[in-house]
């Protein structure tokens, strides 16, 4: 009989466009990993909150992978700050879905992000099914590295994450650095913390037919010097660093203005709901509005062409659990400039596939960009290194390691359920 996994990600749906609202790398992670686990013979049911009326109860996105919509709270979008109040309603909705099934219908509950972890904890206690949790981001890590003007994560989140750490049978960290944070900041049991590195779709994100072809498809000038930011537009992701770096760069080298372009691809998110407008006004104030191009997120296939068309992809995050954008860009052969924080130290091989920058000083970022613009041969070497580095990561490996964690959990004694199926 096939194993069944209940995957919880209630604050955002895997069906949403990544780069908008609360949909980001976690959405990609859950979809890709679920599909690869299903290919290995596991049934994966993904549970998310229905945030609009008329949604189908269940949507199959791949063979063995189904998204289920749980109705809880008022119809409509709720912020991440409002969602914790719906944990009871979400638990009730899940248990209604479970009605008529045995408590052990699912072998593992795997929650993603702290709100889903709270839900997973409630369900695990009622059914006795062990809980595995992946944080993706952590309040205490984010609050140690806030962008200027950003809002700290609330105490309720840090306390909620602490409860999840205490009640999960296993915690999956993206990197050794994240594993260390779980232990040092949350008191996690080292035996229960397992490192599973995310992957990249190496069939979709490839060099393709090269930069010239991608630029021809996207109608981008062949001689443009194009930098790119991909992600949700919020202070924590650091797009302001790039806007200010561009201003610094053209002040130092005015001759670059005619060719330089920064594409900021993404949508407003979280505390950055007004961030696109603010960045546009900042660009105008700094005199570089003509060099900054805002673009809505695109499909995964089109995104690959944008990576290929770029000279450099920039990831100036203040903290990052991993940084899938960096890995996707490198798989397309594009070097990455990234902050030397968190999982980006793993996603980018400093000096080999890209450059890691200490801090978020726009002058430092401008200096790195300027040197790489002036050294096309070095960019070629970094491009080759990027391809080699990205090849080390694949979703098949991520899925296999995740299944190993499940097997480890299932080898331990199970808890008795508080709820008996009717």
C-alpha cells in the first residue's frame, strides 16, 4: 500500500503565482518536492485554506499530488497576522475531511511555515500521526537582520515556532546554518533536526539557446547591461539596496547610463504592500527612474528566459532560508550577486558561481557590480561555475532525503491519538 502524506501550507496556496502576495520560494519547494515524492510512489495531499469562493474542493496538479481547499473563517484573503485566529476552524475543517477515515490514513503530517505548523500540531495530537515541520523562515532569525523601516515579526510567531519545535517529531532545515539556528535560537533537539537541501528544476532552468536568443525572445537590446531582481517586493528582500546601488554606479560611471537596466520582477507582499510605489519614487528622487523597470511575475517557463537574458541576477536579502532564485539563475548559466547570509551561502559558491557581499551598503554592491561589468571574461568563468554548481542540486535528491526523514520518524514509537475516527 502506498504511503500517504498530508502536507499543510495554509497561508498560501501552491496554485498561486510565485512572487505575488505571500507566494514565493516555499510554493515552488512544496510543489516540486511533492511531485518528485509522488514519482517515488508516495501519495501527497496538500491542504491549503480556501481564500475565495467557488474553488474546487480538490485539484490534482500531478499524478499522486492533490491540492485540497479547507474552508475556515471568512471568505476572502486573510493576512498572515490574522490567520492564527483560524487555527481552530482549520483544524475542524481538516478533521471533517478526515471523517470516516482511520486515524492512520496519513503516515506523516508535513507542515510548512509556522502557521501550518500550529495546525499540524493540533492535527497530530488528535490523530497520533507524527508531525514533520519545515520552517522556511524563522521570526528570531528575521528579527536579527531587519531592513531599515521593516516591521519586526511579532512575539506570537516566535512563541508559536517554539511550540512547533517542541512538538515536531522531526524538523527539516534547508542548510546547516538553518539547523544551527533551530538549535541555538529555539532549543531544538539536535537529533530531530535534519538537513535537506532544496533543489532546482534542471530540465526547465537551463542555458537554453543562450543569452542572445533569450534577449531576442524578450525584445531586449543585445548590448544592454541587464541586472535582475526576482522575488516578492518587500523591504526584507532588499530591492532598495539595488536601486541605490544603480544610482551610485551611474554617478561613478556616467557612460553606463545608456546601457544599464535593472529589472525588478515581483509583486507587493507582506509589510511591503506599498513598496513598489515607494521604490519608484526613490528611483525618481535618485535620478535613475529611466533605468529601473518593474515587471509582474511571469510563468516558470518565461522566467527561465529572463534569467538567461540577464548579465547578473542580484539577491540582496537581509536573511534567506535558502534562496531558490539564486539557484534557478545559476542553472540558466547566469552568475549571481547575493548577500552573504543564511542559505545563500550554500546556494551560491562565492567566487565560483557568483559573488557573496557582506552587508547591504549600496556602495559595496555598486563596486561589485562595477567590477563584474568591467570584466566580461570573469563573468564567463562565473557562468561556467554557476552551471557546475547548480548541477549539484536536484529535486529528486531533495525528495529522496525528505522520504528518508519520514522513514526515520516512522521508525520511532507513535503517540496515542486524542480523537477516535467515527
